[in-house]
C-alpha cells in the first residue's frame, strides 16, 4: 500500500519508504536509534508519534510502547500498520496516563509545534516514574530560523536554541540534563558541496518551485542513511536538530 494514500504527506510528518522523503526519514531515524537503549525493557510513551515507525522501532526492545497523537487519521494508521504499538488519540498537554507510570518518555520533533511547551514538560514529569528518562528532539532555532525570534516554518509555534531548551527542561524539574546536536557526517558534507552548499536547500528549492526533481539530487537523497548523521555534544550552535535527555528526580 502507498503510504501517501493512507497518510498524506504534509511536510511535517515523515513517512518511510518514499525516495524524496528519505533524507528527513533518516534524519529522524538516527535519533530513534540513539535513544533506543534508554527505552529497552521499559514502558515507553511516545508523545506525538506521527506515522509510527519510530514507536515500532522502540517496541523491538521496550516492554511496552504507548504512542499518542492528536491527529485521528494518524492514530488509525498506526493502529493498522504497527500492531505491537498501543496507540491513542490525545492532547499532549493532558496526557491520559497515570502519575509515575512511564519509564521513558519520547517526543521527537514535536515540542516546536506546541503552544504550551512548559505545560507539556510538566505533564512529561508527572507521568514519568522517579528516575525515568525524558528524550526530546527539536529543530535548532539558531540554524532552522537564523536571526529570527519567530519561526520561518508556519507550523511551528516556538523554536528553541540549545540554551533555551536546556533551561526549559531544568525549569520543568528535571535533572541530569544533556543536550546534543545532530550534524551531517562526512558523506553528507560531500553531498552538501555537490549540491551548491546544502542538500537541504537543494531539496527545499525543488519543493517550493513545484518542479521535477533533478535525477542526481533524487538519487543522492534516496541513498542517505541514518549513519550519515552524527550526534555530538560540542558546537551545538551549528547543529541541525537538538536532542535533550534528562531524568525525573
């Protein structure tokens, strides 16, 4: 089944198995792979699961995965496609989960869409058990909307810098807070150079113009792997995305 028929592309929900979406899929997949050890053997809640492939990846080692999304067709898609994931429709600032019942809470590329970010983090702390792990990723405001306080992306309500993200998570009552940045590795830096300095901007130009994908660009995008990205703890101001990990005391 064509996933674009059951779950239309919006530009804000990454779908696997589509050549021209592959760069964004792999950019998300590498973060799921990085956080999987924190979820192994535990009860995991994913807040804002999207298409569901990430929740299913975590379900490979977690004891149980509950996936939540606000969009009703998305929830139906996840329920049909990923039977080992329990999924429900929910408002993420009112999580339908008991206090202290979750071992790891995952929310990737979601917080930037929320109007009440502090309230969401308070809910994350409420449902996590003492010692439970918070795992949240988001675009880096410094590189995603450079020089701006308001997001370039009309679907984003508030983007965060590394310092802002760290401060917000600490203020929500978490400790052991660490922020990492996602970067292009050597192969993707070569592709940046081959496509005028940025393979991301090359893709964006095609989408905005509505033109046909140049065969060379499409082939390079389709060949991107999760291993072409790296997560680092230094140079965060230059990173593409941010990943914060923290512990509920």
